[in-house]
C-alpha cells in the first residue's frame, strides 16, 4: 500500500513537471501555448494532494501538534492518540469517502471545459484516497490501543513489533 501510494504520487509530480515545462516551451518558444496543460496540471495537482495525504497517514508522517500529546505519560498518551486517530478515521469515512463519492457521482455528468472529461473522474480520487486513509487509521488506532506496531518494511526508523 505504501509503495503504490508513493510511486503514484511521484509519477503524478513528474508528469506535472513535464506538463508545466511543455507549457512554458509552447508559450515562449513556439508562441502558441498548449491550452490543455493548465487544466490537466490542475487535475493532477488535486490527485497528488489526495494521494500524498493518504501516503502521509499510512506512513504516520503527517503534520501533528505534539506539544499537548508529549505532556502526558505513556498510558494517557496512547489513549489520546487513539482518540485523535479515531476522529480522523470518522472524518475520513464520512467526509472524504462518503462525501467524496457523492461529489464524484454528482459531477460525473459535467464535462471539464477544455478536456471534456467528466469532472466526476477528477473527484473520484477523494473516495479512493479516503479508503486508504480509513485503512491506515484503523491500523493506527489498533497500534495506539495495543502499543504494538505492525511491521512496515518502508519504515526504517521503527523496530519491528516495538511498542509505540
């Protein structure tokens, strides 16, 4: 899961970079700007944001305000983290997965102005990334409550099975 999200985000960033370079080339060298690149880069940026957000939750590298958490002892800290991760899980499920699905379905019949692709295709990333976040948060809550880490081959800083 981590590998797929990481490679997908990296691929989208590379494609966006090439599209922007192509746009600059066609605008300033050929004096005939490629109009499709702006809309395509905007849609890829939306996808990259959602995929990158899901990657951050899966790897637990998202931003966090730790000054409150670090004031507690180990026991209360674990429950505080479980509560916070549970809130994120509920938010991801209700807003991102369910709300994103409704948004994608509602926008499916509306084509984008330039490319003509259904806008629902652009918004479909929300429920997909939301499912990754929900899955990551279920694992995170379990790790918070039990104090045991699920081994992640991509996490070089954590010992396998070490408590949080």
